[in-house]
C-alpha cells in the first residue's frame, strides 16, 4: 500500500513564536486518512485534518485541506536566521543600559531559557523569558539597584512568580550571576549574553 512518511513536524501555538502545540516524527500517512497538525495525530476523514494523502490511479500526492498551505522550500529563508544580539562595549563608568539585551539563562540546573531585558531611563526593567522546555513566553519586570550593576527582576509564571537577584559582570557585561527564589526554594542562576558574532 502506498504511504507518505512524515519525517518530523512541529506546530506552534498561535500568538507565541516558540510555544509548541504538537510535535511528532516518523508518522506514516495512508490513503483515506489525514494528518491533524493541531493534535499531532493521524485521524480519519470524519475528524477533518490539515493534510491528506491522495492516491488516484498512478498519481499519488499530498494535499493541504482547509486553511492549510504547502510550500516547497528550495533555499534557506533569510528571515528564519536567529537575530544576533547587540555587542556591548563597557566604558569607565558603569551604565545600567548594559543590562539591555538577550541572555541564555540557566537556573539551578532545572530550568533554562532565553531572557531578554530592557532598562528605561529610570532604571525600570521590562522584558520576556522564553522557556526552553515548551517555548512559552512569560513577562519580566524589575529594576536596576544600587550599585548600578545589580538587578532584581521577577518572571511571572501562570501560578507563581520567581524572583531573581543578580549582578552584571562589570568588566565586559557578558554575564549575570546571582540567586533566585521560587516559592520557598532558593537557588543559584547565571545568564550568558547572546552577542553578535
């Protein structure tokens, strides 16, 4: 029996660029069945679906259904390349704007993700934290302290907040290190700046 072998696919949640809805690999699609990308499963015709495998005589092809579209990618997409961070040059006097940028955050060896910070003129910190685990995005709020290379920020998860207190390296502003509190648990964290290469 003819089949289409889907090597792998990932579907992202609407409105979040990295939050995964469904993912699978090595899925076989047979005639009469459809692939539902929201569920990440092969389903019968009665349950709809996004792709179907059609066999008509000697012709066999994959067809997009509903609002789904198929594209043949023949070369890398330039907009798919990751954005590079800004290179920070530290002067003689430490400036809180050195916190601006994106960092790879590691928390207690349990959690990791991408932390993006922006400091305003008053020392207020805003930003986002994108979890490596599921790609979900969470708001970050805080402030730069005294001395100006210290920072406190909170990541707001759906049911709990995690507070981070840290210090930016004053020689090159390439890393933040400090402690975090999640509920009653205190732990260490570090964050390494993502820089332009």
